[in-house]
C-alpha cells in the first residue's frame, strides 16, 4: 500500500484585514474579465480561479508524506524574514500552461529570500523544485484557449519611490506586434503594465502552508486551505 500524501504548497494569502480593499478590487477585476479589449468574437477568457483560491505561491511542494510535512514545518519555524509589500500592476500570460496572471514589475528582497528559503528546505526534504527564476504572481484564469487581443496602447511603467529597492525589473517585449504580454517560456518571463490592469498593493505579515484538496459540491472542485501560518518579522 502506498504511503498517504497531501498536495501542499507555501503561499501568501491575499484575503486578510490589511488587504481587504485590494482583495475586493482584485475580485471585481477577475469577475469582469473577459473585457472586450482582451477577447475576440465573444470568446471566454479561460476559467476563473475562485476568489477563495487567489494567492501568491512561494514554493510548490507537490505530494508530501507525513514525515516530509514535519520536516518542512520545522524548517519554516526557523525562517526570519521581515514584512513587505508588493505592488501588482501587470498582466502576464504563460503560453504552455495557458494561464493568465497578475504580477509585478518589481519585488522586494524579502520576498525573494522567503521563497528561496522555502524552496531550499523543500529540496532538502526530498521534494523536487524546478530550477527557474521565481516569478511572484496571482493566477487569475486557467485553460485560456486563445491569446487575448490587445487594443489600447500600453502605458508607461510607473516609477518606484526612491525608498523602494526593486529586486527584479521585467523587460518589455521587443516586438511591437505583440501588444499583449505573451509568455512563450516560463523560464524567461517578461511582463509589462497596461491600462486595464489594476494597480494593487498588498501588505504581507504572514505566510502559510496550504493544502490543495478536492471538495464535492455538485461537481468536484479544488479548494486551497491554510493548514498553518507563520508571522514575518515586524519593524516595530
């Protein structure tokens, strides 16, 4: 008999008290897609991710045994990373996985440190991690069957305040023919803000370990449930 496993991942939850206004805006934006400027011939823009499942993945763990789960929890107990904020104002599309997502031009060192430490602890536990650049994003739509058409001109990227310390700056697509962000490779993503994307800032004081589980309400659906949460270091 095979050992029981759970499908787990570390993530940043969005539905928190401090993020309530931004999370509500995000829900409305996702609900109102497809926008006429992003579709042709009335095509649907994929399958919307349920509001309760919107999140930012830090480390995907996959099938985890009970022993591995205890190891990653012990490792998470040792992580000391400061709180941080993240400005999300770009839309991206991954061609291979057919996913439309909301991301950011810049992200803080604290986020990179957190994701790197969690992924490293997963590797040490024997859980495979893909060797590619970490791209924080919120998956909005899955199973996007055709590339959206982009009509309005792209807006210039807003500048960060002098106090901000960007860790990563995304590059614009080289060809003007691609007026929508098209990601042909998940290993080398590029993204760009545009006039229809929301401009949302989220503040993070915690990160969590989540389980992906099937629930049966009419038809089977995936639910992401937080199993345990850790506090980030406060400046106060």
